[in-house]
């Protein structure tokens, strides 16, 4: 269920709750508000998680790039050392 559908259904529920007698209505309205608040918190947590995953992906790509560069440098330096050892 997408965000707009959830909000629409929750608003419909609150509207329907309005026709219930006051003692029960107040409790149901409170529960609906708690549901809305929990949904907002969940959405915020999911967004934070998504941002963390995006950062992790970028970090991993950078580390892989750095690892490959280090490997190329290592091969190059080993070759220089071998050439130097062969000259002596």
C-alpha cells in the first residue's frame, strides 16, 4: 500500500469513527492517531535506513576502487623491484 492510499484509508476510518457514540469514538480516534504517528515514525526509519544503505554502497564502491588501485601499484612496484634485482 502506498503512502497516499494509506493516508486516504486512515482518513476514511477517522471519518467513519465520527458516527460512533462518544466513549468508543474517543478511544478509536486515539488509536487511529497512534497508528498515524507510528506510520510516520516507520516511514522516517525506512528513509534513514535507505540513506544509510546508499552511503554504504558508495563507501563500498570507493573501497573497491581503492583496492584495485592498490593492487595495480603493488604489481608496478614489484616489477620495479624485480627489474632492479635483475640489474644487480
